[in-house]
């Protein structure tokens, strides 16, 4: 991915990397997974010959000074983009501050859901991703329409039994994701990460989002 970015932007002298955060996280100075990814991204870009500066917040004066140079490019990074909602909120805030650098702006992720990529690309924003994933049931190429309905209903039955909240049914935003990162995204089917009691027995989720010392 880094080599592709460099090959497509040979005239860029410096890449300005910032982590994708929601407006709320920006205002509270929250640390997000994109912050750590930014460091790994810089290492990979520098090994490929790029010059990189990283930031956790695009609202600083130093960021603005670098980003406004005509031979620079801003890369907003995150490990996973599921619904695309956070990325779009970030983009809206970013464009309020820097409305004229869309041609020198891109998003880079490790993994992006196909539906989210289409939303972002539809706004004319370039997005680089190491892996593009489709929905686990809806987009399955080998299942018939009826098979997809049957499997969706089966998943919903399991989610009801383990008391998954409505907003997380089929994964947040009905993403139907099958992704495991350092912390499992809530876009992934909840049967893989939801922790609850089923018939007074802990549900054995293989990839819980919150680890307990008792596990």
C-alpha cells in the first residue's frame, strides 16, 4: 500500500499523517488505534523512501503550516473502517479547516468494508486500503438469496439468545464484518465478541472486546 501511495504521488515531498478521530474524540484528546498505526505507517513509508510527519490532531498550527505547502499531502489513517461514519465525520471537520486541499488528501487503512469504501470514494476522496472486505452474509458469492435469508435469521436468533443490543445486531451498522484486530471491532458479528450469560453460563466469545482477569 505504501509503495502504491508513493508511486501515485511522486511529486509529494512530505506526507502529513494524522489519525482519524470523531469530533468528540478530538475534543477530548482521546487516544485511538489510528494513533499507533500512524507510527507504523511512518516506518513503512520511510522504508519505501517517503518523508513523513505524524500528528494526532489536525488543528495544530504546525500541522496547518505543513499541510498548506503545495508539495505536501495529508494522509488520514485508521486500522479499520467499518460503516465509514467516523471517517466521514472526521472528513467533514477536516474540510471545514482545510477546504482547498482535497487533491492532496487521502485516507489509508489496513482494512475497509466495501460499503464504507464506496461511501468515501463517492465523495471524491481517495482511499488506500490493504484489504477490502465484503459483508459476511449479504455479499457471500456462493449463497443463494434464500440461503442468505436463512443464515441471517439464524444469526439473529443467536444474537437474541445472547442478548445483543439492537444497534449491534449483525455488527454495528449491520456491517456483517468478520474482522479481528488487536481489539475486535463492534462491526464484527457479535457472536464473536459479545460477553454475556446464556442460561447462566458465560457465552464463550472467542474475541471479546473487553478482557476480564477471570477469563
